[in-house]
C-alpha cells in the first residue's frame, strides 16, 4: 500500500508529510503534529480593497458577522477630525454594509448615530465590536466619544435596526475605554478594550449585560484588538502606531486566556499599496478552512480609509490518520 499523505497549508505553501504504512489492525493510529500558529504564519492580503464607503470613502474599524446567508460589516464612517467628513458628507457615525459572500459589499446605511448634545457619545460613535447573539438578541458594543472615550452597547433582533442601551456607557471608569471586542468561552464573555496607554484590558460577564467591576490587564498593548485560539494557544492581535501613518499589527500569545500575554512582534503580511501608509483596526472571521482578516488601510495620511482582506489557513495542530 502506498504511504498515506496529509497535505497541510502553512504560510501559503503546501507542506506534505509522508506518514508511512497504515498501522496493523487494533493498533493506535499515529498522530502527525503539524506546527502552525496564527501568531507566526503569514497573512496573504488582496491587492485591492474589498470595500470603499460610497458616501465619503472613509471606512474604519470593521467588524464582521455572518447570519444565515448574509454577511454584515459594521464600521466607523465619516472622518471625525473634519466637521463634514473626509468627502464633505455626513457626520461621524457607525454605518453597515451587507454581502452575500464576504467579498462584494453594499452599503445599507446608518447602524448607530452619534448621541444628542450632552450625551456620552455626542462627539462620535466608533470602533464597533463583532455583534454577539444571546437569547435571540444581538449585542453590539462600541466606543463613544464625548467628554471622554467610553464603551456602550446597542441591541437588535435583525442586525439592521439598533437601540442604544439606557444604561450606557457600560465601561467608563478609566481615563479611556476604547476599541471593544468580545470573546466567548465556556459560557463566559470576555470584553477586551484598551486604555489611554493602549494597554489591553478585559472584563467578564455571564450574560453580556452585567460586567465585572475590575478590569484585568492582559500584557498586550495596541488598538483594534482581536482574540483567537488555535489549539491550546490564545492569540491577541493588536495594532500599534498612529492610525493615519505607520500603524501595523503585532501578535501576543498565552497558554491561558487569563494569563499574561507574550509579545511576538509584528505579524507577517504583504501590505498592498493602498494601505502602505498604515493598516490596522480590523476583525477576523472564520470562513471554512481559512481565517479572513478584514482591516482598514490608508496611503494618504488618513484622508481616505478603505477596508481590505487578508487570508490565512486555520491552523491544524494535529491530524489523526484513520
């Protein structure tokens, strides 16, 4: 019998392992350990952006969720540093777009507008987290700027119409609470966010409503944090630098979600020309056997921001030959 072979796509090159003859009847099947990691493998970015906001060509901080056969992208729209937006249209807000395949997107409109004068998010809402579904209700956490930057929540039953929580802001005790993301494990939710020094903290909840009163530092530093797990390793992706020029992602790893994370340095990615000035603030979605990494990019000091897509095979830590 010819040797069995297992092909595993690592760093965008096929690695083929010869496992030899199959075991005799009753023997324990051999295990081939295939080393791969989100933190160390390369991302392959498309040369062109997958989304440009048709309103003002300014889209940042994408978060992506698939519900049924439709993909939803929530993002910060309209340049908050200019009163009328980068393209002279609209005001700071969180918009959303939909797609049948995660590649071709159509802008649908406003998901979350800025607050009324005097409210906690009256300057701008920004940096939406991936919506989380619990008991038929989607919870979308986002940052809002007013007198300070804090984190609030909006809810929806259809991912299109959102109602801000009357208890907002949810996180406000630190000098700055920004860029929320949520990771779920073993019935508990972890809300990650960064402070004024861009240190990444987390708080926990059993129901997406009440959160622990004391935040915990992770050891990671950077904005736009993304939390993934491959095998027994947790990875935080976080971007450092100035979002208008020179921003890039780093990876941090830990064997435990609640232990301190170790800096692994800059991630590997071919940066397309349109994002040559900076890339960052993104989200990762599992798509079959690949991770799809949506990220923001600019090449003109932030006058415009577009959304790009990079891919990486989902790491396989062990394959059992049967």
